[in-house]
C-alpha cells in the first residue's frame, strides 16, 4: 500500500483521506446551491460556475526579461478577459479577508497572472480578476470579489523587485560574503 501512495505522489497526485474528500464535496455542493454570503452578482457567478473550464486549472508559460515564467491558476475566460481564482478562508469578514489577501501575497500573485495572460494571449489590456472565496467551515458560505487596480499595481511593483533580485542573483551567483545566518555545532557537541 505504501508503494501505491508513493508512486502517485511522485506523479503529482495529491492523496487525501475519505474525510477530506467528503469535506470538499460538501463545499462544492454549497457552491452549486448558491450559498452566498451576500446578494452580489448571483447571475454572473452561476454562469461562470457552469463553465466547464473551471474543472481544470490553467497553466501559462512565457519568457520575460530573459527569465522563464510560469503561472498556474484556476481558470481564464478569454471572452470576458477574466482570470478566476478560488480561495478558501476562515471568514468572509472584510477586515480579515483583506489582511489575509495582502499578507499571503495575492497582490503579487495576481500581477504575475496578469503578465502571463497578457503575454500568452497577446493582450494590451490587463485581465480582470474574480475571486470565488469560500469559508472552510459549514455552512461553507462564499462570495465574489474583484480587485481594485491599485491592488495589482502594488503587486506589479513587488513582482518587478523580485525579478530584479532574482536576475542579480543569477548574474552574480551565490557568494559567502552575502549576509546570512550561519549554523554551527551546538556548545554541547
């Protein structure tokens, strides 16, 4: 039995328990039953959730500034130029959600997704974003969120800084002169 699990995990298959599977099924059922936390845009979400493209994530590869890039997100609807991403959360309360989105770096993630979609589809205009955000606990309420342009702009600024630091690292290589913490033997050893 262990080799079966190991073979599948090495192939990129995520193994979950029966309990985890049942929990995920309840969350999906809640989405399909329109278990909204608010009354916003019910018709829009129903149309998007009916789109079969949500059943498989989207992977985009591109080259940017000499670097190979990859973005992997839940769905892209070309006719609407909208990237859709599903997120789970402990609470849909605005304050907790905003802090969570920013602290988890979603602004950088979305800027990266935007760059990938623009490059892959040859677009001039940034895509819009739609988050389907669902609570992890029953009754598994969910809601829709779009993002303000400042959110993406801030993310793009951070993304460009990451690109610069990574390119500098590739050019200079790792050296021991860089400041970092060192690990040595403990006093008792």
